[in-house]
């Protein structure tokens, strides 16, 4: 809030800065536009592409708050599954070529995959998503299988034409007291997905696998390393993360 472009890029603090360019592949859900359900001077309520009712307080710097979630069981997931499955239009070959040219000029090419916890949480909310590892494992495994298939079918052909420098994934599965899931869940559900994509890309020159999570993830660092992750950010001192120690 109020930061300058130089502060956002960290150049203002004498950090090295490298331009970043997207690889041209989209591996997350392909969503229809949001529809406004209600609006007044203080509140905006919309129905998003997943079918969630999202409430936004105007005049505040925040993200919309989900008032409900579309997935409670396998039948609910199967209705939304087509949004996550592979389609050829997930690859923008013009962007791939642009990334090739920008890479020659020094840009880092980044490919994103959908989060192994982030997607279940977006679909179910944190409580049901966390419980699903125990009472609906087949649901979690089907979601992971879908994400894996889409990521592979999207990034494999791209990486044949373009060296992807960094694989990135957004998870945000931790708070100050620690992660919402433990090493067992990461080993069982993250690892097959992450390793499949990472081993393919790293064999073709990808050097960084970056995971984005707030909070304290110290207790699951060994499990994340076993998944292939090489980089974690941000480092939240208030949550007990020590960048030097890590």
C-alpha cells in the first residue's frame, strides 16, 4: 500500500532484480466471469466462476470473503471438474514465443501450477478440505490426478520449445502456529503431483521450484524438499520464519 515500483521490485533496497515473464501455459481453472448479485455503497456481492458467493467490503484493501463453497463431496467436484481439465487453448503459443525472446534478453521464464492445497481449499473451504484428507481421500486424489494431468499436458509441450527457468506454486497453507496439513498429507497428495511435474521440467533445464506460503512452514520443510521444492517464500519473521537459518 503506497509502495513505489522500486520498492515492490526490491531494487530500492539494493536487491538484485530480474524481469519475469510467463511461460504461456495456464494450468489453473478456466473460469467464467463473475456475476454481481448485490451492490450498495458499502458492499459488493458476486458469484464467481466456481459458484461461490463472494463478499467484498468497499473502501478496504482486502480480498473477497467466500460466503459459501461449491464442493462438499465427489458429486459436487465432478460438476466442476471440466473447469480444471486440459484443453488445447490452455497453451498460448504467441506468449510462448514472446517468452523465448524475452528470455534471450535476460528475463526469467516462470510456469505456474495449481496448488495441491490451494485448490481443495478454494473449492471446499479450509475446514472441509482438511477433513477430506481423512474422510474423503478419493475426492482429494481425484483432484490431484486432474491437476497433474492438466499440468503435464500443458507444460510438457511448452518445455519442448522453451526452457522454463522456474516452476511456481501458490499454496498458503500455514499460519503463525504452523501448517494446516502435516508431512503425511504432503507425502501422500502433494508429492506424486509435484514430483511428476518437477522431474519432467528439471530434466529439461528448470532450476527453481518455488512454493508460496505465508506462515510457519518449518515443520514440513523436509517433506517439501522431498517433493522437489527448492525455494520457499515469503519469509514471515512474525510467524517464526528465519531466512538465514532456513
